[in-house]
C-alpha cells in the first residue's frame, strides 16, 4: 500500500465515497451518501478510479488489521499492519484451541483468519463429493471472494424505455410529449365553464 493511499483523499466527496465503500455500501448508495446526485451508475465508474480503489483497500486493511491480501495466496501480504479487531460478539471464533469457554480471551478476528476458515470449510465440504457438499463449498468460496473484494457488483440497470425513430420530432410532437398539463383558471372546470 502506498503512503498516499493511507492518507485521506484531497477531495472530501471522494473520501466520503471511499469510506462508504469500505464499510460495504453499494457504489450507487455510496455515491449518493457522498453528496452526489444519485443515478446513472456514476458510483460504479468512480469506484474504478485508481486513487479511490487504493484508498478503499487501505481503509479495509486498516479495519481488518491484517493488511491487504496477497492476490495469489489469499493471505496477508508482507506489507500488512494495524491492530486486529476482536469478534463482534466478544466471544470465541469457534476454532479449536481458541480459548473458547475456558476463560482465555478469544484470538483477534482478522480478515486473514476469516478467509482461512472459509477456505477450510470449502475444502471440507468439497471432499464430501455430494451435491450438498459442492453447494456449501461454492457458497464458502463466494463468501471468501466477496469478503476480499474479488467480486465486482453488478451495475444497476437503467430500465427506462426510449423510443427510437429515424426522424426528429416536430415542435408539435415534442410539445405534446413534454409540455406541462394545462391547468384551468380558478373557478372554471376543464371545459372552461364556471363551477356551480
């Protein structure tokens, strides 16, 4: 991680956007939360800027305490750092020898430990060689990929219908489509007659 990625971004909106992404908010929701006008899939585009992607990775590494993951080994890269955070429940992680109910403090919950546990779970389920085992293995692998930011979120589809024509609209056609509805003057109905 470059030292520049560890510092807040100069653009306050970009920093707010990166922080929202690091918390797991969708790109479009993060875009709106940063003060931009929502829509048009601009959040997905902004997410791909190198400075923002690096800042999101730095924020996630800081939150996990394990540092960035090595892209091939799935383990923390040698550059990692930071203090690990404890389990949200404050209890055991469920692994053998982790202190459990013996009164010893549970080991720190880090991105690397969760990823390793998910990969072990996937391997055990795959070894079952059954449809249920393969399904559980796939789910564990998808969870590990999502946790490590390897899945790209789908862009939200713009389902607006657009008419395509080989000729431009005339002024009358455009007015009929886009003019505000006519409002009768006060005291008159839609036919132009006085209300009783």
